[in-house]
C-alpha cells in the first residue's frame, strides 16, 4: 500500500497519540494534538485552498507538501486556525529556489 493512502486509526486521547508517536521516533517528546479529521477540517476552513493542492516537494525526502498535510502537521503542533494561512505562506516561501531550503 502506498504511504500516501495509508490511514492509521488511534484512540483520540492525548496519551495514546503521544505515546504512539514517541515509540515510532516521530517526536522529541513535546505534546502532539491528535490530528482527527474534525480538527484538520477546522484548520482547512481557514483557507480557500484545496487539500490535495501541492506547494511543491519538501526536503529532505522531497515528499509533496500538500495543503492537507500542512493542516495535519499544524494541528499536531497546536496551530490556531487564524494562523494557518501564515503557515501556508511560510512553506511557499521556504520552497522557493532562492531560499535553498535543503
């Protein structure tokens, strides 16, 4: 199954989600807000951009930086909805050639 379509279902509790991410080595131990569909949608409501829209390839693995993936990561970081358009603009700037992100 391609990683793009993989969907994991966990209990919505902070403890379960944080322990799972920590066990996978995907967090430094700081708290993670579970990125439920509802929470991601609330963040997506702050933009008129489409979820599958890609802003480009993000180093270091050069995966597609879609609006939906940004929303998922912003939810996990605790981003307030009104700041999500700034997250999008920041990533767009980071992915510009002159910035030389990688």
